[in-house]
C-alpha cells in the first residue's frame, strides 16, 4: 500500500461521507480494473468489482500519476 497515496479530499471528505469504503478496495481496483479511462483535469477513472461489497462496482478516481487516489464511490450505472 506504500506506493499509493491519498489526497486530503479523500482522507477528510470521501471517507467521512462513505465510511464503508476501504482503501484496500480502491487499490485493488487500480491494480486490476475492469476498465480505465482518462478524465478531465488530468485525472483517471478506474472501475472494478468488489466481491465483499455485494459484487458492486466501485469507481476510483486518481490524479494523473495513477497512484494518488482522490475519490471513490459505488457506480450503479457502469456498463462494460
């Protein structure tokens, strides 16, 4: 987990709004995504299935380095 970092926004806002999220899940999605694509403002979106979260799809947003996690949330509208 040491190669991954988290923005202050993630630490102070995202985890407070979504206390069910786990940092390990976010890292797992980045390491083994179902899909990855660039996003505006030099960010990237990653999607992955989290089996221990009722097989829900988690979307993880990183900064341009793809190792600093900025946001994460369940994505009900994801389609491959």
